[in-house]
């Protein structure tokens, strides 16, 4: 996997909120088809790094590159905004709180991106939308509004919505943290299948079972840097840092 | 206890040692309890009208004149509705632009919107109306040329401009609050899909803000219908005379101002009552789409008697007040 072409590159990424520096120099490359799990204590900067990749947060310094589009933070001119938009089209994002559009049905949620951003014809997008809803196991809920779906179902629709844009990389920001325990499994199953299909994925999660089984690489974040990274086996069996060990012991 | 439902039988028997007056009021109260609230409310309204009617009769209210001339006054109602409808249309556009300006990071948009809301909310509507009516004409006069005719507005034109701008400024706040009520995650999700600002607003944020914006906008429309009466003070022509203007003119001419103004007031009152009714309906409909439709309690098994664990926790409520038709199912021995 690691010999594929780099889809995401992050170089010397820093991010401060006021006086608080949350991300303090992060570097990594993620290759095509790779599944990377980021973990660590809350406040360690993993979610912020993820949100910097599609510029939902503006990097204070450093660069982000997605599929050949390399951008830095700072003032957003008209052309910069357009570049950011192009970068976002290449990335799919799944949020902790799902953030489905409540005034649209499940299918309309999935169709929204391709129709209004890419300008694809309705009929074609509808067909693909139904296919994607089928893939996440919700074809029968296509005409339901999000409010009538369970949290797990909403998150699966959100995954389908992100996939509808044919992203080069999928970003998952704690996709199961807001779910009731019995609903976590169905979302992880969809993500597992997505990983098997060769999708490049960056997942911020505390689901260590999922990480062990699906991740190619794991990154442990502590105090705004990647303290340690390696294969799940390396991380679970031969941690180099006591901090990592301590965290793993706590969550496992 | 004969015939009385078990639930309401909680009223204690009258206290034989209570003072007489006390017992009297007790009896009144117990009697009153049997009359539905709506019926009592209707009685109160009827009472108010009877008192008012008696008062008017006492001051030699000329009902005959009212009957003969009411139609003349009522006929002006289309002016009210027309001006309010046109003005609310423009003020909605202004409010939307104002709100987007107030939420913009662009200093020009933010500044212009700030000036707009500050000035038009900070000065009396009646002053603004006269500014548009008299002030603009004077500007046109000073500029000369085509301006002279272009800026001389009729009372109705000046009124529509004045009402639109004034209400637009107030409604800017309604729209701003509506847009801000949409959770930030919605905007983020749209951004993550690659939607540009306009798409985000049009497809995601505004449709959701709409639900919050519509009810208070309805209120503004109702308020505006009443404020259209102010335009009369600019001296509208008879062709554009609203109920208020018709009432004052006719009332003065016939020395029946009280009767004429009561008719005019009734016109506005009925008008706002009608629109309030529709507004409430619309409000309910907008709320419905977002309320989760939970299966009603009647669809659940009402009672699981004898089942292990006692069934639903809520069942306890039903035990206290067993309805007559469920009493057969219950195996609970009742004393």
C-alpha cells in the first residue's frame, strides 16, 4: 500500500487558536488506498489536523496538499477561495455530528453535492445516489428526512453523501463518538467495507478494534505533534513511548 | 358520587361549619368548574361588547349613519392590503441583503448594512415618510432638469418607499437571527462538499433559516398593514384613500368622526385578525415538518398486565386512573 502515489501531503503544519498552539509541526504523506487512524487524547490536535486538510480550519503555517493541489493558510483571496473549493471537492468529510441537511431527504442529501457543485444531471445523480444508499444499506430510507433516521443511519447517509463526490480521500472526524454503543457497529462495518474497496481514508477515532483490524498505519498524537506512528502491530505490541502505551491501556 | 367520573370526584363535601358566604362561593366555583373555559371566554367577550354598545348608545352613537356610510370607508381596504403587500415584498429583499451584510466579513457590506439599520431604526417612521415625500421633491427641485419630475413622488409612492426601507431595517435583525440560528455544522458540511458561498446560502442555510424567519415576518406584515394608515397623513388622493383617510374625511364633513373612526378601526382589526389566523396556520405547518413523528401511545400496548417486570414505567399513571373500558382487562382487584 505504502508504495502508491501520495494523495495527501502535510508539511510542517502549525495551527494556533489565539495564544494556544494546538498543532505544532505535523508532517505526513498518505498514499493511495492507505487507511490511516489518528488517535490520542482530546486536545492533542488530531481533529484540528484533519480539519486543516480541507481548510475548515485555516493553517497558521505549513502546507496541505491533496491530489496535487498544494495550499497554505492565510488570507482568502477570490482565487484562493476557488482553489480551496477545488481541494474540498477532492476530499470527503464525515463529521462527528453527521451534519446532514435536515430539510432534505436522505437521497437529496446524497445528491446535493454532485448536482449543485458538479452540475451533473439529476437523473444520473439520482441513480448513483440510490446505488450509494444501497451500499450503506439504506436504499429503503431514501425518501426519509434525517430526523426520522437513527444516529447510525444518519452517519451512513453522511458517508454516502461524501462518497457521492468521488473524493480522492475520505476524512472521518470521530464518526462514531456521538453514537449510542449499539449503533457504532453498523457505521464501522460501512467504513470497513470502504477500506477494503481501496478508498484512501484518514480516520480520527478511539475505536481501537477498528484500527487494529483495518488501519495500515496509526499515528499517535500528543501535544500537537505526531509522537509515534507505525502499523497497528507495532503500535499495539511494541510501543516506543510510555505515553502511547498509557493511552492504549486506558482505551483498550 | 353518582355519575361523576372517578378522576374528578376529588372535590370534598361542603364543610358544614364553614361560614355561609364561604359556602356560597364554593358552590359558585363548583358550578363554574363544569362550564368549559371557551364558553366562559365567549361570555366575557360578549360582555365587553354589550358594555361598549351601552356606552355608545349613551353618547348618542349614530348607528344609522354608520350603516349608510360604512361601505364607503370599507372600500378603502384594498389600498391598505396593496401598499402592505408591495412594501413587505421590498422589505423582505432589503432585510435579506441587510442580514447578509451584517454577517459579512466584507467591510463595505458590513458598514453599509450597519448604517442602513441604524438610521432607519433610529428615526421615527413618520419622519422618514415625510422625508421621502417632501424631502425628495425638494432635492429634485434643487437639482433641476429631469430630476424635477423624477423625484416628485406621490404620497403612495413615497409611502411604499418609506415603509419598505423602515420595515426592511427592522426585519434585517429577524433575518440575521434566522440565519444565525442554523447550526454552524450545516455550513461546514456544505463547505466540505465544495459548495461556494452563494450555493451554501441558497441551498443549505436559507431554507433552514426560513422556518425561523417566516413567523416574525408575518407579524411584521400585520404591523405594516396598520402602519399604512400613516400614509394618509401625506395627503393621499381620493383614488388612493385608505379606510383611515376615508373615515377622517367623511367623519369631519358629517360631524360623525367617532362613528367613522370606529368603522375604520374595525376594518383594520378584522384585517389583522384574518391574517393572524392564516399566519398561525402557516406557523404550525412549518413546525410540523421538523417535529419527529413518534408513534402515539395508543399504538403501543396500553397495558401489559401480568407480564414479567411490569412492562412500561409509564404504565403507573394508568393504574391510578383506570378508564372504564380498560377495567375489564385489568385483573387488579379494586376495593
